[in-house]
C-alpha cells in the first residue's frame, strides 16, 4: 500500500520500538449481575511514536484497554507491558486524558497545570514559567488565574491537555477527549492536538467513537469487536503528514478507509456475542 | 467559536436590594415578637413564669454593670472554645486516619456509630467523677460532642472525594500525601465545615450541661442559680447572652467558610 506518511519516522528493531504491548490479555469484571468478560486473548502492539486510534461499538473494551495501559485496572490473565516492562501498579510513565473532567475546582488553572511539576519537585519560579508557556501553547494565555468553573467546556479540555503535556510523558492515552464538544470546536481542538503532537514523537493511543476523527488523526486505526473484544480490523491510514485536520477528509483514500472501518463496526454491531 | 470564558451575569445590585429587604423583614419579625411578648406579659400571662423583654433587659444591664455576665460568659466561652478546638482537631485527624483505609473504616464504623448514639450529656457525670468540678470536665464534654460530629462529617467528605481525580493525580506520579493534600482534603473541606458549624452549638450544649451539674461559674451555673431563686428573667437573660455568643460565632464560621470556598 502506498504510504506517503511512512518517511516521518523510522522504526527500529521490533521489540525496542514497542511502546505498549498486550500479550494474551484477558479481563473479566465481576459485578452483582455476574461476570462479564471484556477481553479474551487480546494481543496489541503499539509502536513508539505511533498515533493509534481505537474505535468500536459502545460496551466493547475500549476504555478497559486504556485503563489497563494506565495501570488503573489489572489484567485477569496475560500481561500488559509499557516501555519494555510489565505494568504492575499505576503507570506514571504515561499521560492520561480522560473523558471525565478531572481538573481540581479549588485550584486556579495555573495551579492545576502546575500540579505534575510540583509532584516532580520543580522549583516554583521554573514551574510558573513553564506553566505560562504551556498555557499560551494550548491557547489559554491570560486565563492563569481563572478557576475551572469560570471556563467553558472546550477551555477545560485545553487546561487538561496542558496539564497532561506539561510533564512530557512519552506516551499519551486519550479517552474520547473531544466527545461531548460541538463539531466546530472539536475540529479546532483536533488541529491543536495535531500541532502540539507533530514535533514531539510521542506515542498516542486515542479512543473515540467517531470514525472521521480516527482517520483524520491516526497512523493506524483498530476496530474492536463486541465483548469479549478482539481486534476486528487493523487499518493503517495512508494519508500523508503533516495533516490539515479539516482537509484530511478530502484526501484520496479517506473514503476507502471510512467504508472499511464503518463496515467492520456495523457488522460487529449485528453480530451475536457468544 | 463557543470556546470563551463564561462570565456569570452581574446581578450584584439586585442581590443587595433583596438582602436589604430580608434584613428589614428580620427586624420586623424581631420587633413583633418582642412586642407581643412584652404586651402579653401581665394582662395575659403571669410575668412570674414568662418574665418580659423589659425585665430580661434590666437583668442583662444589671449583670453587665456588676461584671457578672462577662465573667460567666467568658468561662463558658473558654470551655467551649478549648473543647471545640481539641474536638475538631482530633475529629479531622481521626477521620483522615480512618478514611484512608476502607477496611479500617468498615471495621470501626459500628463502634463509632454506637458511641455516637449515646447522648453526650449522659457522659457528664462520668467526666465530673474523673476530672472534678473545674473547667476540665466541661472542656472534655464539649470536645467529645464536637469530635463525633466533625469526625462523621469529615469521613463522609473523604468518601465523596472524586475517584477519577485521585486516579488522575496518581498517574501524574503523586504519592499518598500529595493526593490527600490536593484532592482528598480540599474536597472534604465543605463537609469538615458543616461538621464544625453543627458541632459549635453542641460544644456549648456540652459545656453548659456540665456546668449545670457541678460548677460555680459559667452560663450553665448562672441559669441554674437564677432558676434556684425562681428568677425567670435571670434564666432568660443567661440564655439570651448564650444565644448571642453562639450566633456570633456561627456567623464568624460562615464568613470563614465563604472566604475559603471562593472557588465555588
């Protein structure tokens, strides 16, 4: 397949080039209604520097996959490794941008974004300077002293993104970060994300239910099946980089990607689970 | 783009007018209440039992002139304040120790609830036996009363801390202490405050109840003493003085709360 984007990064030897690796991972949740199996024999390799999007019907294990990567959930069987070693506790080598608003309402935007630096013991003066630059980068310059409840939904997302990027984690996990936003704002934030990510070479795992968003942003899109989830389709996206977010959907090949992904999800939706 | 700050509409002036009106109605209510009492006392009700605002006022003036009121109020205030500070501090501390472990919380919960259910006033004789008739038993009773209210309220607040916020912080690399300082404590703080506000009057109840049983000073002694002389005006005057102090302290706590929670 023709892939004009492949010149951007050079993948080294297979193992060393892996950022996150799932080996035969099973995950069973027990609840009052009984047990339900979310993942069974799940294998996944995320390469370093790759932008991977995960799509799938609701109720498939998308968020579970991210929580396993973050070490917030532990696999029932199999192993999940990050940067070459198995994840045993909460994984602080990643940044996790959740759907849920986790800004602390009692802190100003500046203090919220400074928390990861404070944890790392960075002196106050440097903290302030780095926070100021980061806020300007995400378009929140001038809102340092606002409290989260004084910001709009989009601005809170920006603040959360700033808080995740400021400590420079090599891997970013994003769980439908732009889900509840309106269409135009979504495109603006996607463009900002592309701009901020482009030069960094960070690995991104991006969960979304929006196929257009997945194709627009990602190097590779995987489709999960219904529970117990497996990878139904693994689609490399052949759209060159750097990409213009609002142009990507007119790129040659976009339509084919869309059709293939859509049918994979649709068939998944009609399928009866065992 | 809708990506702009949401500034709340400034209705400050209107709010101020509403507030003025409320104060006016409050004053009106007070005047009507005291006026009715004053007029009813004598023609309708026997002043021996119900006294009257003017008689109570006269007693208050008399006691203030002689310095008795200040002296007794100060004694009660000292007992309550000391008990309050100790009770609140231990309550918050214990809540964090208990609240930091789910197993521990569930283990001690039935015992705490059982002890909490005992009317604290019933402990007064015990404390008087243990600590004599000085300030100590009153302080302890006030402290115990405040302790449980603050403890339960704070434990409730800690349980309310947003799990997702805690997870977000741990992923950023935060240890237990940072999680407490940045998430658990601030999110429990409103509950701590409601515990403190609830606890304050109970602190006074504890101190005054212990005074009524065995003491020679304090508002509890003053009411008991006035009642012993069948001086209804004296009883009301002592209670009134206590009411004013409690209300003032509660107002102070409310202001402090408002300052701390400006982010809301």
